[in-house]
């Protein structure tokens, strides 16, 4: 361990330094929020600790209290730091240990949700949900009859204002999703478009699973097969790709196969090699699209 760990247990704060027994300082009350006054002795001990060692704090509430009160940066503990800190403390009642495990799980979940990959996935799922909501509202508005001079007309006016605000919110979300997807998945965004790239990552459950997929699996990713004697789906989320609607309808299955093969190369470059291969993939995509358009004439 190469850090000074800070962890709270009940109404006690422990300082754990390498090669020394844990030091305990009593708090005015048990558990967060840790309001002032924190024990001045604990703050003084942290200020006088080895300046070459980072201060790692277990639990975001305690991080927020200590941030800015010490002459050096305060880091939030990861899973390994939690294990080290809990292993150094004396035994505790079962209820206290349960609360510590829950606090560590919350910290791990918060750290995971802050990763760029999870941000893109969350935004993609929210964009899909909002797209469905906007579609439902628009279809309902088309079927709603509001004769002039009635309370229904006033309601329809207010409803139109609300739908306009919802459309603006959706447009802002689309712009944010495009920016984040292009940052996290630059090659895949160039090949299929940033929103489709984010939808594929969300449908796969993450970037590593998406990078391990074959082209045929990626092509059907996100499709919903319904019981039917007819032929099954030819593509899933990739049908949202920016260039798919420019291909004749009876050639879109072939184009989706080619696009999925290029998308696999792109996502593996994004996840594994981090090289920019988008220019070559876009040229191959455009050549294939032009070939299919010529055959359709």
C-alpha cells in the first residue's frame, strides 16, 4: 500500500498509513453527512502525513468534505483500496460490515458510471427512449381533434408548446450523444454514424463484447424476431446507419452485411489498437454503396 487511507466506521474516522497501526478519531455523529466540525486532530494528522503519499478516501461523502481542506489532492478509493482499508480495521458488528460493503458497492457503481463507455451507453438508451416518447406524442397529436373556440383548442395549444420543448430537449440530447460517441468510438462513428455506433454499443452491453462479435452477429444486433412464417430480420440497430437509406430497398440486406463487416474492423480498432482507420473504411463503404446502386438500375 502506497497511500494514506481514510475511512469512516460509525462515529469514528480511521487513518491508515503504510507500516503503522490505524489511528482513530471520534466524530460528532455517526455516518454521512460528515458536517463540521470534523476532528481537528484528524485534519492535522492528514496535513502532517508523508507528503509523498496520496490521500485516498473511502466513500464519496467523506471525499467531498476533505477536498480543498488539505494541501494536496484527495483521491476516491477504488475496490482494492477498500479491501486494504477494511482488512486493516479491527472486527466490527455484522450490521456495520454490511453498511461498509454497501458503501463500497455504491462507490464502485459511481466510478463505473463515470467511464466514457458507460456515458455513451446511457445516452444511447436515453436517446432511444426519448425517440419513442416523441413519436408517441406526435402520433397522438395527429389524432387529436380540437375545434376552435373550445377548451380543447387551448389544451392543444399548450400541448404543442410542451411537444416543442420536448423536441428541443431531444435535439440537445442528440448533439451530446454525437459528441460523446465520436470521442469514444471515432472509427465506428465514421462508418455507421455516431448515433448508430452508440446504439450498437448499448445493445451489446459494452465495447469489449461488441469488439468480440462477428460481422453476422453485429448485423443482427438489436433486432427483434417475431414468430412468423416469413423470412427473419436481415439487420438490427445497424438499419439506423446514416447511409442505409441511400441504398435501394431490395439491396439493403447486402449493404447491411458489408457495413457490418466494416463496423467490426472499426470497433476493434477503437477498442484494441486505438488507431485511426476511418478513411480507408469509409472509402470501402462508399465503393460498396455505389456498386449496389449501379446493380439496382
